[in-house]
C-alpha cells in the first residue's frame, strides 16, 4: 500500500500546489496522502506556513479530501516544531485546523535555561535558537557556537531532551526524523557510535515505546545527498525492531516528485523483518 504522510508544499518551504501532489500520488497508485506543512511559529522564519495562510491551507486540504474521497485517502496534518516556552502546546493548532494527525519534530534547539526568557519574548526567539536543519553546514556550526558555546554534548543532549519533552507532553501521531541532529555533524564533532550519544538515542526510543508513537523512517537526507542513511539510521532501526516500535516510511516531500523517493526503505525494513510497518494511518 503506497502512502506518504510527510508532505510539504508552496504553503511552507516546498514547491507546487497541493493538487499537484495529489495527482502525482494518484498516477502512482497511492492509497493515502497526508499533508504536513510546517506549522506556523510566533517568530519570523523562512520555512513555516504564515499565520494568515493557516486556515486557507486547512480548507484547501479538506476540499481535496472531499473531491478525491473515492480515489485516495487524503489527510490533513502539520509538522509541528516543539520549542519550549515558544511552541510547546500543539493543541491550539490541532483544534483550530481540525487536524487528522500531526508529526512532531525538533529542528530548533534551545538552551533549557532560556525557556522563561523565550516564553516572554517569543518574537525574538530566532536569536536564541540552534537551527539544526536546512541546507547549510555553516548554520549548524554558527548556532552551536552561539547557543551552546560550541559544547556539542550539551547541544545534542538538549536536542534529545527537547524531543523527549515533546513526546511525553504532546503524544504526536508520528515522531519526525528523531536523530536529525547528526545530519550536519558528518562525524566532525562526535561519532554515532559514541556511548554518550547512543545512551541519549536509546533513552528516546524507550520513551517512544512507552508513549506509543509511530516513528517515521525519513529518506530525505539520502536523496538530498546530505546524509548517507535514513533518519533513524539502519543500526537504530535494528534496535527498534527488537522493541516492536511501529514505523512509517516518509519521503518528507518538498516537491511532487519527492513523493516517490523512498530510497529502498521498504526493501530494507523487509530484509531485516521489521515487525511493525504502518502504511495507512487508522
Ligand atoms: Zn522536519
Ligand atoms: Zn518535513
């Protein structure tokens, strides 16, 4: 059953109309398609849906859902950033938009001692945040210096603790690329075999198991040539298989053609006899 629930569009930092994605999905026999634009944030940035466009986005997805209901199961969702003090309650957006599901993720890491300040100055949050995603390694290096004075262990620990707080308090339907912190690292500051790093990752996996979220197997790093593995990595997927944590394959599409870029994820999961592969959300 072909599906994709991690899909952006022109409403945020992707390209193309929502309908272009639906048509590509139909032409390729998809059974389901979920839209997950980057949720609006209370500070200026160049990737999220603008506040004033949020309801238009929701209404357009709902209209397509209705129009194509006999051919494909379209779902309305968001990829929501968990930012302590700034965006740490997903419910208002979920209620306001009438969402079917949400993908929770951390792209913006904060100093845990800053939460109160951020709460009082949300519009200035961008200055106090480590942006770990995006195309440029320089952004990652600069943010690590500015927010964590170059202390990679403190920065990575904050990333995972922030993710844990999100999982525990928000119970997102799907947890996004939960080890994306490695993307711009490229083995420069730490290795993915370092014990302190693995301890953090295993702790997050255990929490996901307890809470009962689905984890996405995100293929975007591979086809964008920013990383040579899935998020989470093959090694972590083998660990997760033993714990029977449900996974769903996500291409994190930013243009219609990206919907097809699964990069062998399903073949890999079948090869290791992964026990819980979700293809259609209930
Ligand atoms: Zn993301
Ligand atoms: Zn995304």
